[in-house]
């Protein structure tokens, strides 16, 4: 769930991109990078957080009125410097840089075909597949190169592409991953989330539509369609609302904060608990806990304090780091939980290890009872469109019953929000018949809207056999 950012038409484009990436840091903490320039593109990428990768000296080496940036956590490709984006390549027609959020389900097949035709890959990221497809297009125009390449790929992608004189933004035909357009003085900005616009004081204009490619150059903003045939049905990732997006963002045109608050209210209706206090797992669980407390009439307290010097444990690439990070990241407030019956509200449970440690910490701090409530359905299936859940064996709800999970987590009771409740909270204006329309919730249902490639299809067959 990487974060991407682009700007065109600003004298301090690299500095603005740096600020934009700061606002998107929650989407990836492994590496960060910026490519900037006008006719001469320059690149700086490194492993680590945005504030560690860039300083005044490095930014001064990135002149120009256009820039793109990227913060990464790996879903396809290992966590190492060669996979850090944006990528920058030279073609016969000039230089092109690209930054990608999402996963391609047919990347393996395309890579095999390209290698057989003589392509040499420098990275293990599926983003490079798009670059090689672009290189084989005879057109010099980067817009036509991008369009021709994307008509061969399948899966989830939001891209920002920078050429010598153009900024390009594009979303896949289903619109799995977010991308929004803003205005900053006389220039345009593109971002994974509107929270970046708030920081740089840009005006939010609209979302890039599913299957739309927008071009920003000296003549303004133009729009193209990626697919030549009929538009595909939109399938925006519901997990953006559940976990990934920042609460102060608008994604898919909706407030993340309000959607999570509604999830909490619905959770209190569906999975009530007799308790003295409601506490969230910060930070992404806070709005849902507020909603739960309001609906249940139970006091809300911050019974867990998060260290803001530790990243998001879900998106750490290694289990050893993830497990250590939970203990380092969260600390119970004894005066809140000691001697009380506690409802702990979290946004989702993927692997279950975090919840187990949290429950044990709360009991050690004196909690008499710990009731765990999750403001999303059980995550039972892998995501092939950009979330780091590649194997079903990592998903605790895929192979264990509710009672088994509760015993493993060691809580007194466990309750999940229903799929219908989640979708109603995200899309409150919908009717019961179309409550899930326009969204992908494959990680909760197993209904994959895009056919999987060879690796994904093999895993899906295995999952079906497991269920049998």
C-alpha cells in the first residue's frame, strides 16, 4: 500500500514532493524517493523514512518545476534499495520516471515473456514490468507509451509518471488504489490521499476516475481513457477505509474518519459488551472506538498510549520486527484499565499476534476482563491487489473459529463487525441490495474481481481445496 505523489508547475517541486511524502509516510516506511526536473530528471532514493532520506542538501540537488515521489512497503519485490522508487529510465525519446501503488496479477507472465524477448530486469518489483512494456512501444510520446503498456497489464495500479515535460497520473480500470487531483497556485498535484493536500495547502479538485489517465503539462490538464472497450465496474479497496488511509483523508470521495466512526457504532449494535470503559488500539482504531463508545453509552478512554517513534506494525516486512514493534509501540495506562472491564476496539485483525500481546499487556496492567471488538469482518483470504497478506496460512481467521481465535488471543470475548455492517458504514447512502457496490472486499469474502495470474490462481485453487 505504497504512497505516491506528483507535482507540476511549482518552482520548489522537490520540496513540495518531500512534504507530500511526509503526509503519506503511514503508507510505507521501508524506502522513500523523489525524481525532479524539467528537461533533465534527477533522482534520489534511499531506504528509511522520509525525514531520514532527505535533507536540505539532497533536496537542493533536485531542481525543476515538476517532481514525483514514493514511499514504499513491499508487497511485490523484496525490501532492498534496488526496489526503491521512483524508478528512472532513459529511452530514445528522453527520460521517464515512474512510481506505483498496487500489484499486478499478471506480472509473472509478462516478466517471463519479456525476458524471453531479451529484456533484462534490474529489480524484483512488478513495477518494472510496466517500464519494459513502455520501452517496446515505438511511440516517442510518453502518454502513448503508458497507455499501450497499461493495456497489457491486469490488477491494481495507481501510477504517477514524470517525463521531460509532462506529469501523468493513472488508475486501473477498477480503481482499486486511490489517486486524487489538487491545485496548488498555478500548478497541479497528484497524491494517494488528500491529507498531503492539507499539508501543502493545495485545493482538492477530484479523484482520478477508475480507468482514467490525466496529463499535466504547460497547456493544463487533459484526460484519457486507459481501456479502449467499455468501462469496468469500480472496485475500490475497502481496506483503505478500514485501516490504511489516514483518518483526516477523503478516499473515494468519503471521509475516512466518519466511515470508521460509523463502523464502531454498528459494531456496538452487532457485538455489544458489558464493560466499564472502551479503549482503542491507536491510531487507526480510535474513530471506531469513539463510535462504539457513543453507541454503547460506555465511557471512552485512551487506555493504550502509542509511541510515535515507532512505525505501523502491520506493514513491517519481517515477523521478528513486527513482534518486537508491538511491545515497543504500545503501552497500557494502568490508571485507566486497573480493576476495570475493558472493551478494546481495533480496526482489523490479520495475523492475530498484535491482539494477543495487547490483551496480555492489559491484563498485566490490572484489567479484570478484556473484550476484543474488531470493526471489520474476519480477514480470511489473501489480497493480490496490494495488501501484504500473500498466504492464507498467515491469516488467523482463515483456519480458526471465533472461539479458537479468542482462546489464542486470551480475551474474555471476541466480536467482529459483519461484512454487511462494514459496507453500510462505508457507503451509508446505499440500499441493502447494493451496499457493497463499487468496492473490493476480497480479503473478507474471497470474491476476486480480477482474474488472478498463475501464482495467484494456484493459491486460489489451494484455498478452495482447504475449504473442501
